[in-house]
């Protein structure tokens, strides 16, 4: 054997190695071809497949998204579901809902067979959940230059979250957390960058994807470790256990595999091309050993794969640019609708960038409007320049926590508009000196005009109130004088009435005494003379008869005189007091009417003369009304004193007085009762019940 002859053993070894490498490359080729085939989402609908419906979120890219133009779904979950359906022999169709919570009733009612949801204890009570298809980490993000302590994110900062997202659901019931709600992750990214919030909390993968797409990886940083971890699964109706088992069986070898990784990279990050330089060199070396033709073949496959990836990356980049332009247009429309503009000033050079809305507010064409700090100050109202400068200096020197000032700015036509300026320093040098400031200008002219109109209206109202107060004070003083005079007149009238009643009773007593003394004596003398004549001429029958008639007339007249004297002024009232007088009057009432009258009088009641007369006359009037109108069979009366008051009650069991009887025009008896106690500030209560009688209660203060 010469040096030029090949070693047979070495040749065999080389052949075995060559065969093994060829088999290995063949397997790789088969896998790549299968991957390429399965990467296409457009699959023909196979007849005989079991149809199912999946519900997705209408606008939560990259998880799921519904294109209203083409009426087709897309997203991470859609690709996952298409592959699961293909492997399990299912034919899947899609419907969409505007929020995650709306997916649950769609699955429960059978409108959809399954959906994708984050797994929570509350949702496990309603639905079945498959093996997790994704793990979600919730993290905090801040601007790169901030030095936020992740342990104090709640107490010191405003936290941005996505509306109705998992972070919002976790934090909305915590009263100590200050939340700022955003519609999507791109809006939240720009809000965090603009300083609307100090921190943002949300899905780590979603936020990182938006950072990469907008080229802001260096402007935003992750703060601390993830504060929450959850899993996203396929949610299935409680009674569909068979579908759950079928899907779990499919997901068992799929989640985490190469196909899954490809889909994940597609939606959550720009994938790195499979054929890197190192791999190309390695494969090229192997192909050189195997055959030049193999190198050419693999080179072709590599270039095709790279072209596919690059085309997809360019398409995704274009979509991101379109989405960014759409977001910018939406932001511009929102600022215009809200009457706001955004500015960004270099505090060293005085140069600044102002959004076109500010020029439009002032009546300028945005193309001819170039704002600098000196120009901006020049257009301020003279009265507002010094206050604004003071606030500006105080903020830059750290004396106040925020830059917030209201001022008037001249418009192109020479008028003035009120503006509210808010600003925040976002960049400082190593010594802490401010370098850059961003903020917003808001047109508050209408609000200021409304406040001025309100102030004028308030001043006018205060003037009218003062004038009206003076008028009312004058009216009150005048009314007070009238009331005082009226009270004086009433007091004088009361005293006059008491005096009149006293004089009247004195006159009646005087008349009763004169009738009793004069007429009584005369009638007694006449009776004696007639009786003498009757005795003297006893033998003259006619004279005796006539004398007897005259004596009867004289006796009747004497009785009438006594009755009139008693009615005018009963002697018992003057000699024995009110209690005895009432008892005597009750006996007279029973004697005349035949109606029993039971009287109860408390001993030791002391009442002045005028009050005695008033109570006695009321008692007389009450008994007279009972006899005339009540149709009663018995009467009860009582007289007592209680807590400085004398109380007289008269109760009968008759037909009862009515309200109509009380208000009759001719009811002077009842009116007289009230008038008799008025001078002593007493009261008369008259209550009647049909067929149960009438109750009269007189209360007279003891003075």
C-alpha cells in the first residue's frame, strides 16, 4: 500500500459519516418543507369535517383582530386555532366581540364553541379551560431616564392601564391606586413617553412588541420584575368535555414546539432568519463534502426562506407604519376636538416644536407658524408676561411641583385668546439642569368668558340681593311697628273688655239689688195690705175672692222678681263662690228640664271675681244649649284646677254637635263662650260625636 492509496478503513468511515449526514440533512429538508406547507393559513375546506365556531376579540392585536374590509380574522390565536382544527379534523369559523367579558356569554349560550381567555378562578366556575397556550407576565414600564422605585409604584405615581384589560381588572377596586385608562397599547406607549403617566402596567409581550415596532426600545425600560403571572387558554362550554379532551390531546405536543415558536415569533416579534451566516457556512461545508449539487439546492432553499421572511417582515413593517400614521391622525383629531396642542421645547436653544393645532387656534396657517420661546413671550398679553415668567422660573428651580399657568395670547387678527399651558421637564443634564420640556396648550377662551359672565351675573345678583335685603329690612321694621301697635291695641281692647264685663256685672248686680230691695219691699207691703183687707172684710165674699186673686198675682210677681234677681246676679255666687253657684245652677237646670245633671267640684279652687263670672256664664250657656238642642238624657259637669289652670267640663249624651252647627251664622252662644274667656287668654274646646253627645272643655289660666 502506497501513500497515494486511500486507506480502506478510512474510506468506510467516511462513507458511513457521509450517509449519516445525508440522512440528517434529508430529515431537516422534510421538516422545513412541512413547516413551509403548514405555515400557510389558507387551507381548503374538507368536506365531512365537524364545524365549530370560535369567538375572538375584535381588536386586540396581536392576539386577535378582525379586518372589517376583508371580513377575515387574524392574529396569534387565529393561527393557533387553525392548526389545532386541522390536526383534530375540525372546520373552524370565527365571530368577534368588542371585549373579553362579552366572549363568556357567547360560549355559555352556545353561539360559539370556544374562545381564548385568561384563566381565572371566577371564569373556571362558568367554563372549561384547556392546556395553556400562552403565559402572560404583567410588568411595569417607565421612561428610560426615570428612577422609579418598583416597590412604591402605587403610592407615588399615576399608573397607566389598558381599558378592560387584565391589569385594569386587577387594580380598579384598589382605592389607593391612581389609574389612567388608555384604549390600546400604542396610545399608552405615547402617553408614557409624553409624561401623561409615570408608569404603565400591562402585558409584557404586548408592550415590548409595540416598542419594537415604533423603534422606541431605547426610550422605554422595564421596571422591576413581573408583578403578576397568568395563563391564556382555550375556553370551552362546561358540557363540552369531549371537545376539551380532543383539543388538550392536540395541544400536548404542539405548545412549545417549532410550529408554535414560528407563530409566536410572527406575532410577538420580528423573527430572526433561520439561515444565519454560521448555519450557511456549516451547511455549505457539509454540502461541499457531500456534493456541489447539494450545496446549490440548499442555497436555493435558504434564499427562498430568507426572501419569505424578509417579505413578511416588510409587510409587517408597512402595517406598523400604517398603524402609526393612523394613530398619529387619531391623536391629531383628538387634540383638535379637545382644543389642545402639544409642544416640545429645547430649554437651552429656545427652539421648539408645536403641533399644528396651536397655529390653528391662533388663526395662523401651520406652514407659516414657527414658534420659539422669545416669539411666544412676545405674543403674550403684557399683563400676563410677568406672572407667566414667575411660574416658569419657579418650576425650573424646583419651587413648585408642576408648570401650570393661564395667559392671553394674541391671535393673527389681533384679538386675545385664553390658553392653559401645562408642562413637564423630561430631560436634565448630569448636574440636574433642565434641558427639555414637553406639554400641552389648551384653548380655555370659552371657559374664561363663561367665568367672566358668571362673575358679572354674580355681582348683579349680589347687588339685587343687597337692595332686596334693605327693602325687606324696611318692611320687617314697618311690620314690627305695626305688630307692636296691634299688640298694644289688643291688650288695650282686652282690658277694656274686662272692664266692660266687670261694669256690666256690677250693673246687673246693682239692678238685682234694687229690684230685690225696692220692688220686693213694695210687693211685700202691697201683699200685707191686701191680706189685711181680706181679713178686715171677711164678711164680704166678693172682696175675699178678689183679694185671693190679687194675693196670687202678688206671690207670682215676687217669685218672678226673685228669679230675675238670681239670673241677673245669683247671690250664691257672691256669698258661697263658683263651686256652689255651679251646683245651684245644675239643680235649677234639673228642676226646669227634668234632665239629671251630676256636678263634681274640687275643693279649694281660688278664682278671681271676673273669672268666676265668665265661667259661670259659660256654664249657664252650655246648659241652655243642652236643654234646647241636645236631646240628652243626662249631663255631667266638673270643675278643677291643674297646673295653674281652672278647667270646666260639661259632657252630655245627646245627638252631638256637628261642624255645620258650630259654623251656623246664628250660633252666638258658642261664639259668646269663646269671647268670655278671650280676655283672660283662655280657650274653649267643643267636640261632638254623632249620637254620642257633646263635650265642652273650658281652660282658664289663673293669674
